[in-house]
C-alpha cells in the first residue's frame, strides 16, 4: 500500500503546473492565517524547508531522493489539487493553519517555522486523505 501512496505523491510532485497553483494557494493560506492571528495584514511566503518538514511530519511515504524544493512541490501540488477539486476550501485551510499559528506570537522565527510545518502537516494529511478516499484508496491518510 505504501508503494501506491508513494507513487501518487511522486505524481503530484512531478506536476509542475499543479505545484505552481499550490504554491499560490499555500502562500495565500499562510498569509491569511497569519493576518488573522496577528490582527494586521501580512503577505508571506512559506519556505520550502517548512513544506518539506510538513511532508515528513505528515507521516506519509516520502518519495526518495527529493530535495527540500521538490518535497515542497509535492505538498503544494497535493493542496492545490485538493482545493481545485473541492476537497478542501480556502476557509477550512486558513482556519486549520490559523489554529496552530495562534499558539505563538511570531517573535521567534524558529518557533514560527516549526508551528508552520506542523500546521501544513495537518492540512496535508487531511487533504491527501480526502484525495485517496475520493480515488478509492480509503485508509490512506487522515
């Protein structure tokens, strides 16, 4: 079963158009969540290392030999796909990330990155689980 999940994740990572869409989605989600947490507008980009760590924390079978950028592409593509196919709403994604981000005051970059990775891990697991369920591979995620 892990081989099938790993292959599906590899397919997501190979779709550069989907990864670019997901990049925009991820950055909007993060900026909106951080704006809601801080109470003032912010425009932020999520570093590849944060997304790479979120993939590791999601406890999904990570395709081998991927660098941080490629792992980030996998996360972005999965989230973009889930949003595009109505399996994840922008509001739901923002709230999921905001809940985790609300645990800190943005004074420590290290803590912010750690909590961001945890937030996107939770979101990734939810989205990938819904994708696998919709594709008939139940039990492959959250």
